[in-house]
C-alpha cells in the first residue's frame, strides 16, 4: 500500500481529530480526549504548522497523523528549543502496517529542513531507539515529572546539537490543561507513545 505523507490541511482538522479519537478509543488508560489536546496545541505558541502531518493512501483516505510541537530545555537562565513528539495516531483498521514509523521518519526530515536539531520522546525503550533515540540522561536532560529514566529519550537530528545542553524539559502548557486523571501527565504522555508503539507492530501496555 502506497503511503502519502503531507502537511495537515485546515480542511482536515475535524477528520484528523476523529481519527485520533478512534485511535485512542479502546485504550484502557485514556480518557479519550487526545483529539482535544491536538486541537488546543494547534492554537498554541508551540505549534509548528509544517510538523502536523497526515498519512493517506492513494485514494486520499486518512490513515494516520503525527504532531511535533516546540518544547524547551531549561537550565537556569539558559533555554534550548527542542521538539516534543506527541501524539502519533493511526486508524485502528490500519495499525501494525508501518504507518506510525513512516510518519515518525517523515516528521524528522521535515524538522531538520526547518532548522530544528533535536526531538524529545517519552516512550517504549524497546521501540524508539530504532529511530535513533537515546536516553536523555546521557545529556543530563530530565523530564518535568516522574517517569522511568529509560523511557525518556532524545534524538539529535544534527550531530552534536546537544553537546552543551542539559536541564529540564518544559512542554507546551496545553499538555497540563488536560482534565484531572487517575494518572499524572507523565503517564498520559507515556500512553501516547505506547499507542504509537502498538500501531507500528508491537504490543502496547502501561504498567498497572
């Protein structure tokens, strides 16, 4: 199946939100509002229009979506811009067909073209390293919440981009405006990435 990846269009916003809703509909630890998060992020200062991508088949049917938004690595008065990968969504009937991987790889290429040099991800340590992610702790880059160290990762899109960078990642404020859940924001993001892990061919699951 041919996969066409292109920038999301404003006319597709509602269709993309519905795809995201469906992608997370059966996730046990989701409150099914991830599509609302994406809607909020589109109106935030962290939004990068060119890094909201869709995957379609040759007949233009929507298969998946990925969003990379700006984040910042803060250490004292120093601030380094990075990107946060969240969320990746694939329609339930097209999961485990490599669409999530194609979206991730395409988003990295576009991010590099736009001048971004790194991407942060909170996800499965058995999956994301295949894209080049390494533990963020290698650079003393830390999450703003409690998460397993091995699950918080970063990739340098430009070699050496993080050579003099360390600190705590600040996500867009829209992530913290989610409704109260049984799980803290860190595990919410972990769910997002576990879902992406599942859509690319592996079993997903959060620790109880």
